[in-house]
């Protein structure tokens, strides 16, 4: 999927890229390519590379599996959990049996999932709540069909092999949309997928009653640039358009403090059948994204998605009042009924004032789903949203839903299996009215499992029994969380916080309406999952890659097998980034004479560097290093200070400091 929605990395399409225009474009492309190549390390990729070389361990399988599992890539997680369960069954933490079972459910392999849950039951040796729910009822699919079957959908013939998405109504006989299709000319391509950048197009209908479209025309004027444009909305008279573009104003690309180019909203006017007079909206910022516009029925309010300060999640829906020709009120967050800690994006306001939007934080079937929220006249807001069901929604991403309520005809985008390209636009006819489901609320407090200390700002995510993410939130300053749930359903609640392990709890709601449930959650100290990390000169690869301590036998300096696995990770990074130079720094604790520790750390440092050179084929010119003995302690555990073994362990470390990228 290559669309422009706001993600936890903030944007799926964060931007890479006039002397001569062609020359400068090439220069920008080259510079951005070098920046991306040298600024990020994919720790998971490094771990997988080490496994492919034959260096395996229980720890590696766990970390790789978790890195997929906790990012909702359950099919990939299942592969690594299977290896883990097969090869390390005797020493396995039972929690991994549970996670493996959840991934199998997501793959619809229910028989095997049930068998793994039986093994989980035996391994825990106690009456575990998740086991009780599993034994009580194994049919976790019934209620998912509640809203389904109320739309007939058709994949449109205008779709290309690239990404086509973001339909919007224009007049009575046209649909505007974004596409990365190639027009046959010379265009810059997006470096991630070598596809052209998105531009805006229009296609034609025979009238409001038609779900068919025919013909494609690129929008005229200076609306399309060398960067991305997408997601439009136009006024009823067809003369004003609001649209999304990368941060590119007056032919100048701008970025935030970290070098990332965000999304902004722009306004264009139709002059002599060309879109021109492009103006950036005043509430944009170089430091966050503002995107995906929608107009209220009276065209006095503009809705959009953003991750600006005050957002509850990875992207929230906001609204501004249009107070003049080019003046707007301060953005207002639509609140916790609409916004979650997940992604809320691509809003659309129907003629009756209903809000349709895409979200992966509310109760869904997988990926982004389309939701509807009705206007609440008494509170001047919107009702609790609910899922529009299948076939609009699927286990993949479904978004940019628009509908003409008079004709019941509309359009939406999906990257589901069976499409023509990365994202396809579908038309539909609504055949039945939607119904809302009963509402309940789940709340509780997140605490430290050992100290019982409150853990404010912990992330709490709700999954259905099939491990499809349906809602998320952040615990408040009092460590309290609250999530809306459906009646008579089974859930998995996952809580996490920096420096703590993920914790999962099973929960089942009742049949009662408007019933509140309490579910406290406890977290234990632990390490974070693998992921893409920013790397710069001066950083320590041991921390970036979450290396386990590199142990040596007592008074020895040869490389043990468990240390080999960690050093192979360093080798993999240095091969991935051939310009990178590393300074290897070896440290001891203080529990031996000073001179002895210095000699010992020097011997171990030489052994470490020699291993990287001999086993990895790394040039000696790329490695420096020395032993520091006990001269750089990380705490106060110096000679004569009484410290625990764990405190001393913090000082017995190897550092791999980046000197050059």
C-alpha cells in the first residue's frame, strides 16, 4: 500500500525529494538516497540476516517474532514463533505459546491454534483466565458479520497497476482521485517502490445515478508538482479545491527538524478551467502533518487529519471554522469519541451531516476500516462511531469512503487481495441501512507488577479474539484507561510502556447494554521490540541493536558461542553499511585490581575486533578500539562501594560506537 495516510512513523509517504530543473531533481534524489541509507538501521533485518547465516538462538527468534507480533504483522510473526516453539520447546516461556496461538487464529488456522492453546494450558499449570475463555467458547467469529452484506461493490476499470485512491465528488458527473500511474513522460519516481509520485486526476460519470466511470484526465494548471498530491474536496460551485500535498510551497521543499517532509493542506482556485492560485493553509506546520480535507454541508467547516500537538493518537481528526476567504479558526480536535491512539484519517461529511472516516483504532476487521458517526445536534458533535461492515471493510486497508445518500451510490479505496494495483478505487451501491451495535466500556488502571506504582501514558490496545486490532488509547496522568467495546464479545487487551514488557489479558464483555467493566493491568520491566532505528555518529550499536551482553569466561578472552551471535549482528550492520566505521570499547567492572582490569579488557577488545575481521571479512581499517578497564563505569560501583551483581553487570559491557557513516 503506497497511499498518503498518517502512520506511527507519522507518514507512510514521508517525502524524499531550479540551476536546471532536471539537474537539481537528480541532485535531490541522490542526496535523499544517501540520507536514508546512512541514517536508519533496521534491527529486525539485521537479526534475520544473522539467522540466515546459521546463528540462531531462542532470544533471536523471540525478538524477531515479537517485532512482527506487536506491529500487527501476525502472519510473519507466526513463522518465527513456530521456529521458536519447535526448536526451544523445553525452555519456552508459555507466553510464546499464547502468542503463537493468536497468530494462527489470524491466519484462520483455528484447529492448530486450539492445539497450541491446549499446550499453553498445560504449560501454565494453573487456571489461567485466557484458558478459561478459550475453554468456555471457541467460536470467535459470529458477531463480525453484524453489519455485513449491505453494499454491492465493483472494482473500477480506471485502476492502474500502481496506487489509485482518494475519490471525491466533483460536480454531478466527475470523480477526482490521486494516482501514481505513469503518463509515459519523464517523472521522478518514489525511491521506496520506484513508482512515480502521486498526481491528481479526474474521471467522468454519465450522471449522479451512475456507478460507472470512463476516461481519465490529469488536472490542469499548476496543481501537480514533482512531489505528492492527493485527497481533494471541492466546493459546490466547483471553483475552490482543498487538497493534500507534501510540504512544497513556492517550488521549495521544506522539512521538519529531523529532515522529514510532512504533509500540508493547500487551497486552489479554478481559473479558465485550470487549477491555479495555490495557497498554503495557515494552520499547517513544517513540524507535523495536516492532510485529507473534507467540507461540512454548509461549507463553513473544514475537517482534516493531523498529528499536530494535542492529537490523541498517530493521527486524529480535527475541524476548523472557515471564517473568511483565507481565514480560519484554530484547529479543534474532534475528541475521544472519534479519535483513538491509533489512526483516524480520510474524513468525509455526507449531505445529512454524517461523518465517515477510516480508522485502525476503532473496532475493525483489520488494517484501516471505514466507520460512520452521526451528528449529535444537542452536543454539537458526533455519536459513537460504528463499523460499516463487509464488503466495504476487509482484513486489509479500506479508506476514503464517499457516498451520495440520495442515490446510495458511492466510492472507496482498498488494497485488498484481487485488486489491479497497490490501491484500487471501488464503486458501490448501498442496498440496506446500517445499524449500530450495543455499547459498553472497558476501563482500568495500569501499574508496575512489582512496585504497584502507577504507569501513566501506558499504551493500551484492544484486539478481538481473532487478534485484529480494534481500538487503542493512552492511560491518563492517573494511569487510567477507557475503551469502548461491544456487548457479548471476547477481547485481548495489550498494554505497553517504554522500559516494560508487553502484557496481554483476555476479557469477555456481557450481553448488557451500557455496562461498564473494570480490568486492571500490570506491567513488568523488560526490553523494547526490534524496529527501524535512527543511527548517527556517536551512537552505540549495542544499544541500537539491543545486543545481549557479550560474555567471556572467567579470566578468558576467547569468543564464546553466545557472544558470536551478538557479534554477527554487528558484522551484518557493517556489511549493510560499507562506509560505516566502528570504535570497539571494552569495559570491566571494578571488582579486581585496576591494572588487571585494564589488561583483561584490552585482551578482550583485541579478540572482539579480530573476530569481526576474521569471521566477517571486515577491513581492519574500519575498526578501532581499546580496553578501558574500570575507567568508565556507568554507575557509582567503584572500588569499595557495595553493589549488587546486576549493578556490576551494567559496567561489564562492550560498546560499538559509530565513528563514520
